[in-house]
């Protein structure tokens, strides 16, 4: 490996963000230690030409890859394939990093040998310009540990927190779905059975842009793309069912908990469908699938998820209606964030 860290930047029509994102990653103290792969996913704007200007300026550290459109997952897969760094991180083209802390991360990686690194991150609200610190954990920082010892606290974090050892991805042929949204869950989950050592660093590196209105996580977009979310949810369950027998119980538990959260999300999506008949049919079909997979008999599945299966989602119909009315309200977003964090703390 010729570089310490490969940063893959998935980019689709991010022309207006490239010049914002790149300067935060470039620092003379570490520029020679990193490789930045700007992977254009069949962009139709000037993403490639804007990115190429940066590659021309830093030819030893920045490379532009222009590929056919294949979705977010395809850009990550291509990044893994092309990576030459010992470690691997994804920074989406419309997000950025905290430069000083990014430098600290690279300096840490230079002298460390670990499979998985987690950092807190910031959520930047595009509407209010508020910045909120996420994934701040009360576990030992800067201390490399057996992953199963601390996974119960870290659980399955957003991909913004994660830096992988590249060999974990390459040697185990980690590939995520293409031409689909929501594949960040696969990127987080699929390598976990191979992670032995991990570390939590207590300084935020990533800044994630939220509430832009165009993101796949906006409820209107989630309803539109609901078949993709359902497909990904089923893929995660198939992954869990086929875990090797020697996987640690702590790793299996958090994977099932993440699947439980996907169950909750799918019910919220289905119950947000405008057309009454489609809403009814798709919700019932999802419930039948979960029952046929005997999810109710899995002890690690969250109680809330089981109650949704047992009621066919009826126990949250009113809550979903209220949520969809208030989703753009600033106060509601804070309440919802608190509720989501509470769910993540649940065990059963």
C-alpha cells in the first residue's frame, strides 16, 4: 500500500460542491499520505472537469474516475477496487471534513494497526445552518480494543463515522448493491464479521449535510424509492441468516438490532404511502414476509419491531400521520432525533 488513507468521494452532479469539499481534505501536512478518488457516477454536469482541475494540481494524491451511472454503491465498489491506501474512508461529494481533525486521523493511522476506526461526526442542517455533534460515546478513546468488547456501545453507526482497513474490504470481497439507495447499511454491516480490532477516536472528522430536501432519506423520496429500501432490508436479513457460526454473539446482536430498525423504517415508509390500497397491500405483504421469516421468534429483535409485526403497523398509524405533517418543523426534527436515539439504545 503506497498511501496511508484512500478517501473515495462518490460524486453525481456535485459540480457546485467539489470546490467546497476538496479544500477541507487537502493539508500540506498529510497530502502526500492520502489518496483521493473522485468517482463520478455518470455525472451530467461539470463534475468531472471541476474535479480534474484539482487532480491536475495534486497529481500524486488526487485521481478522477469517470464511470457509467450505477448508483452510490457502485462508486464505493469502484473506490474499494482502485484503493491503494492502507485504510479506506468514504466522504460524499456534497459533504466535507473538519480539516484539523482529519489531519489528526491520518496521523493516528500512520502509527496504528487496527481494522475499524470510529469517530463522532457533525450533522449540518442545510436550512437552519445548525451543527450538531453525533456519535459522541462514553467509551475509552484512542485505545485499540477487541471489537466485540465495544460493539455494544458503538452498535451499527452511520457510515460517516467509519474508516476501514482496506484489506478488510478487499480480501473479503465486500461488494454492495448497485443502482440502489440505502446501501450505506450494507457498507457498514457486511465487513463486521471480519473486524477484530477497533478503536474509538473522540474527535469529529466528518460533516454530514442534512435537510437538503433532495436526500434519499426525505420521507417523500423514501416512499418513492420504497422498493429499494425493502430490497436492502431483505438483503441485510439474508446476510444475518448466513453469518458464520463462529461469529461473536455481541456482533450478531447489534446486526439484528440494526435490522430491527430497518423493520421500523419500512413500516413508517409503507404507512406513508398516499394511495390507500397500495398502503394496505404493501404493509400486509411486508408483515407476511416477516412472519414467514419467523422474525417474532428471534430474541434479539427489538420489542417495538415485534409489536409492529403483531399489529401490522396499526399501533403507529397516528404517529406516522403526525410525523408526516410536522416533518419540516424545526422543533419536531429535534423530537424525532431524540426518539431515534432512544430506539438505538433499546436492547429488546
